[in-house]
C-alpha cells in the first residue's frame, strides 16, 4: 500500500529558512505547527518533545514543552495535571516547563538565554531545574522541515487492537503517542482472552516474540507511515528490518488501519483535525 501523505492544513514551502527574519509566507498561511522530539528515552523512560504554533508573520503563538512516556500512554504534563500517582512526576518541574514556554512567548525568541553546565538557567523567575534540552528542541523544530506533513490523527495517547485472535489465541495491540501528527512513542504487544499481555509471559517463545517486536517498534518510529510499504516476502518475512524474524504482515495490517488515507479518511472512530487536508 502506498499511502498519500497529508499536509497540516497547509504545505510548508520553506522551513529551513524559517525565522530568518526575511521570509514571506503565502497570504493563505495563517499559522504553522511544528514539533520535535528527543532521539531517545531517558533512564526513567521519558522522551522530551516540543510542540509549537507560529503565525505567518513569524510570531510564536504557543509552545508546549512536555515529555512522552516509553509506554506511549501519557505525557509528563498530562500526568502532572491529572495527579497520576503511578508515575514518578515532579509537579514543580512540570510547572517550570510551562514557565519556560511563557518566557519564550513573551520574549518572542529562545535566543539569549544562558545555561550552566547542568542545563539550568537563572534568567526565568521560578525556574531552577535543567531545561536547556527543551530550548535546543525548540530551535531544532524551527530550523527543520521534517515535521511538515501529517500521517496520524493528532490526539496524544492512542491505542488500537486487532479485530480477532490469531491461531495462538492472541490479539495484536498497539499503543502510540502522537504529537503534531507524528508518532513519537509506540508499543506493540498482544493480549489474550484472559486479558494477559504476551510481553509479560516468561515462556521462551513469547520472550523471543517480545524482543522481535521491540525491533519493529524502533523501525516504526524511524519510518512512520512508510512502515506499511516495506517489501514483504511470500512467507510474510521481510529483509527490510535488520534483526526482525517472523511474519511482519499482522503488524503492517494493524498499522494500516490508523494511517489517514488518500481519500481523507481514517480508521473507524478516528477524528481528523479540521485543518488537515490532502497534499496535491
């Protein structure tokens, strides 16, 4: 399947020169959404990201500094706001991320802030924790064009499960977290009729299966919707994912159901953003 890529309401013509001080966006561009996430999860299972909106006259309209958990079920700010006790959340740090975003909006720039060797700045009142990484992500988002197209519905933590059990009694399941139409965290698993997760099984075959799916998870994050276009052999195996063994077709079929298709539709129950349109 060759999926059409969707634009985020507009097609960004030149992002590499964004905020150079001399760009002129086309008249029909009202705002631009940008995002960028860290390359990997930290030791506590969190991956920082930034999600921002800018106006056609280069003004920063909104900034969200946040982190997604490795289970793809929540973000740091969401967990803090909901007082979730099953996560080790520092609510003061969550609030400091908001203060940083507010300071940048007020200044209309992420430049000019200085940080010590631990990534702490003394230039924002109420902030005394390491935040430099978020400033770097913001600058990277403004300078890059890799998030200029939409693939998935944009609504944070999402989950999908196969319609039927396989011959071994498992239903394939996928949890994923989307920011700016990009999946930045994903977990493949399977559940049986008793509600047990295959990834928690200690049987050698199931442990090997889980290890195999972790390889697919990383490949999915790298390829996004292109995951469904990988070459597949007649027996269901693929040579496109180094180290992956076994039939990839069930995973590909599951991922296909959540990709926004060329006719501007999505999986049952999915909601398209009102500013999502088909790229010509």
